[in-house]
């Protein structure tokens, strides 16, 4: 190339200004070094779509498959020696990618089996010893089937079938003249009943022990569904605070600890064994709606001889974190979490999710290498001891409650990433629109030339978004204790090898996701949601769907209560919240359209983002639910009794259930409605940012 043309005037002017020019360059360099957001805001907003495209295009099915294969080489129950291998594998993966990696360990009370036996004795004098392990797996390090936190005990008594073990099932038995007191009850899993509640109801009705089975197809009817039967979540010896070294620990005999454990023993039963026993029952005919191969409910004449012996002991558990520091707002955290521990091999539960998390880490590392840095900090979280009651995530949330309360943008949970076909998700409602927008950008794994969103719409017509009231995964402490906006996503439902020794890599490659397309889709949706939350100048929260949900909940209550109490406080509060939601959405749109990068506009965006982020905390009540003070969220949380079938306003649900059983209690229901109304008003004021 030739010499560039020089304007003589420019050349003449530049000479006397050399010192000033150098001074300006130095000032700009200092400012950029200490305030990097000022230099990158404009370019980052322009290049974010490119980085998002690169994130989606950098997926490889084979890589995710390799991660899953490595994670499922052997069983890795929390607190056991083999679980250390998966801890080290995840930690080494994050470190190798160059990500800032940390661990946090806690001392938690876990539960393990020592001995169990079961025999069925029939009316003809014969008996059979019931196998208590999946065939051919007793020497492979698979833990024998058991219920964590079940007390040790034995029973020798007639068998009664109690269907799902719900309150309505016991009432049906009572109408048939069947008394379960002094019996061994067999219940089938389902009906939205947590294991702990099934055991509690059996105990209340006088049963000596409980055998729980899950109905399976013939290929897996010899599997045992393991699980925990403790009430609540987190370490029972450190309720409300993290069980770190040197922390206060309650005594095992403390009433607060004892009330979380059942008083009668229980254990899982295979569907095959259940069929053998239930087929020999006499007594009353089973109600028609119970018929599932069971003709009669007992009691007896078949007798079960049952023994279980276990131990509870404090074990060290470890969470692993990878941190990608935000360039502009490092004090704002977008959290992606999945638990790592498994009852057995855990190919579906949870390591399909772990494999997706590891792949997201790999893809984020590639983006960093290509020049990307998030505006806000992203933290990838690998939890331990979820299978014992969300212990790892709960201890961490409790330990970091203040920081999370002031700095956490959102928590994005994936547990069983892939169970089969069909995309499902749950969320706090301000995140609904974001999830739907992201599903429009990710290819559907099962329908060619369609997006996940298009297939959802074609399959369901109306997209059903679940809410996060359950305590069945690690979103529970984030939503129900800390009030952090959250999402839970997964492919497929009710897979047949749940919590059994058949949940293996082979099952995944043969049935769950042979080509790992669904894994790639989950990782794409999960990681892309996080990119929006970390990079969008205005947080992509829209509270108008929350308004619609609250109105719907009020309408449901109105029908159930039929004018027996006043819902006026709720109506007024929801109207106030609706106004705040519309105001916030209008403000967000104006700031997005303005596209200004002035310091003043950046401060306005930060202020709005804080209000959007913190509004969910308004739904918390410091007193918590009556008798269950750990649960603070008054819109989403578990009812104390699932028989009420109300999975919102848990305090109201509890009051309604108490009124139903006691035949009174309208004053208590009215009080709980006022509590919810005040919570909604707190959220509205937080969203508006007003203190006057």
C-alpha cells in the first residue's frame, strides 16, 4: 500500500497538541481499566446476539454423551466414598476449562441401611422371602433399597392395601369397614403424595409399617424406588443455618429434630413383589377407582414379616461451583444448578442434568475465548445430597441468605434433564415470557425443522407452565425460603427406572435419549436463558403473567370458599400489584428503546433491575408458615396436607384444611388471606421502589 494522504492542516494542528493528546489517551486508558463497563456497553449489546448464536452452534451430542458416560460408571450415593469420584470429576472439568472453581462443604445428617428383610406368609401355610434388591446388582456397589431417615423397626402383621395412602383413601377404607390399625400397609406411589406424607398418614391411622411400590411396565417391575421420608428440607440438625464446621448442631433427641422423622418404619417394594402379595389378599373388595390389578384390600389373610435396621450419621457433603465474573455488575448473580448425587447410577436422575451443566460450562469457556464476558456474574452450581432432602443446596442458601437476598438475579434448576419425550418447565411467573422466547430459538430434538416452542404449541395448544410449590428439587430453598425468581426445566415425565438400579447409561442410550438430542436441547435452553439474564441491559422479567396467576388463584379461592370469608383484601392487593407490574413493564420498554449509554441512563437501568430482581422477596413473610416457619413464601410452597389440592397460597391451604377437619376456623382462613394480601402489597411496593 502507498503512503496515506495527509491533510496539511491536520498535521499542522497536531504538533502543538501532542501533550494534550497523550494526556487524554492516558485518562481514557485509566478510566477504561477501572470502569470497563463504560468501554464495552455499546459493543457488548451489539455482539450479544452473535455470542448467543455461537453458544447454540457449539453443541455436540457426543460430548454430552461422554460426560454422562463418565458420571455413571458406578453408583455415587451422597456421603459415600464413590461419590468423591464425581465431585473430583466435576471440579476437574471446571478447572480444566479455566473457570474460577470453588467448593463448599457441610456436615449433614444422612441415613443409610444396615439390614432389611421381608417375607410374606400365605393362608395355605406357605411363605416366600421377598427379594430386596434388583436382580444381579447386589455386588456392584448399589445401595440396597431403603427409605432414608426411616426408623429401625419390625412388624409381623396382616397386610392391607391403601391405594395411594391419601386421606380420602383411608376414608374409603373406613366406609368399607376396614381398619388398618396394627397392620402392615402397602401403598402405591402417586397421587401427588410425597413419601413422608404417605408414611405420616399410615402412622396416624395406626399402621405398624409401610411398604411403597411404584407401578412399572414388565421390563422394570423388579426395580425398587428408593427415596427419603424426612419431613422438610435441609440438614435436620442445622435447621435455618448452614451446617459448616464448628456450627451449632441440635441434638438428635431434640423435639425439633424428632418431629421431622416418621415413627414407623417403611421401605420400597418392587412392583413384582407387590403384585405377588396383593393378589393373595381377601377382605373387602377394592373400590372400582382403585382397580389396578388389585381385587381385594384385606386385612390379610396374608401376613408380612418385616424388619428394617438403619443408621443416621453426620457426613461431609460438598458443593462445587464455577464462577464467571460479570464485567459490569459482578455483584449480581445468575445461578444455574443441578445436583450430582444419585441413589444408584443416576443416568437420568440427576446426571443427565449434570452432563448438560458440564456442556454449558464448556460452551461458556469457548465464548470467553472468543471475547465474551457477561455483564453479570454467572455461577454454575453442582449440589450434593439432594436425594436426602435438597440438603446441599439448602445449606448453601441458608449460609448465604443475606447475599443471595440482595444480589441473586435468578436461579435456574435442572434435575432430571432428560426422562423421555416432551419439554416441560416450571417457573415463578415473571420468567414465563423469557422461557417461551428462548424456546423459539432452540431446535426441537424430536420434530425436524421445528423449534421447541412450535412443537409445544402443536402438541399442547395451550402451554402449561407449572409453578414451584413442590419440594422435589433444588429450586425449593431458592423460591420458598429466599424468594429468588426461579425456573425448573426438563424433558419427559415419569420415567420407569426412577430411583432404581436400572437408571443407567444403557437405559438412557436405549430409551431415554439414544442420540442425546434432548440433552442438547435442554442445555441450549438452560444456557441461553442464563445468557439473557446475565447480558440483557434490562432484566427480562415481566410481572404481567404474575398478575394473571394471582387473579386466577383468587378466583379459585372464591369458588372454594363460596363467600364464607372476604377476599376483598386480596382483590385490592392484586390491583395494586397489577398497576406496579404495568408501570415497570412500561418503564423497561422505554429504557430499552432509548438505547442510551449515558451514566444517568445506566443508573436508571440498574435501579429498575434491582426492583425487578427484588420484587419476588416481597412475597416472603419472616414468620413463615404456621408450624413450618422455614417456608417463607406465601404464594408458592407446599401445603401441609396434599389432600386439600391447593398448590398456591400454602398458608391459606393449611388454614382451610384445619377448618375442614375441625369444622371451624373461618377466622384463621381470613387471617391467612390478609397475610397473603400484605405479601402481594410488599411485592408491589418493591416493584415500584416506593417507601412513601
